[in-house]
């Protein structure tokens, strides 16, 4: 059963699952996570110094929220959201990945929110992991590294 969270943005129709998304979902399921599909509009990464946003087609984005069924530490359930940004090829994705990394570091790393964020590049996709809690950074780092190392 899919549950949809509808935010106050124009609807985005999700593209078919990508290899990165499929690999990540399989790993997260194995590790005890559940998912909520998110229909959202333009999620991107901005460089506060240059005011440049990673060039994206909103129809090339997939979003989901992952939450652990296990509390770690006790009483706290790790959760994070993932946005998968799809590009036409590895060269374009790599160029935008470098722009995104610069943007993540702009304005003393507060430009794109102060929460723990992680970027991962896998072939023609950038995965953008976000969580609200510093204590869950290890999860965004773990799964971001998993995707990066699966290239």
C-alpha cells in the first residue's frame, strides 16, 4: 500500500524507479525501513554566493521518505527523505554534482538548511539525503556512501 503526502506545491508525477532508487529501497527494506512516497515540486540545491541552482527538470525528480521500524536510540526512529535527481548522462550529472557540493558548502553550510544533508552520485543520478536531526546523520552518510560505492 502506498501512502502519499501532498504538500502545497504543484504535483509531480513520479518517474519509474531508477537503478539507484531500486538498490537503495532494497537495502533500506533489508535494514528495517518503511517508505512514504512524496509528491513534491522543484527540490534543488542553491549556491548562496552565486545564487545559482543546480539545473533540474522537475519531472526528473523522485522523492520519498524513509523511516526505521526500529528505535535507535531507544524511543527515536531514524528517518530521512531522499530526492533522486536524474540527468541525461554521467557527464551532466557529474557537473551538477560539483555545483551541488559547492552549494551545500556555501554560506557556512546553512544555505540549503542547517540539517545534516548528504549528496551521492551514481551514474546519471544525484541522490540528496536530508534529515532534521543531527543524531541521524550517520544514516544519511551510511546510505549515501552505499549508493556512491555501488557505481
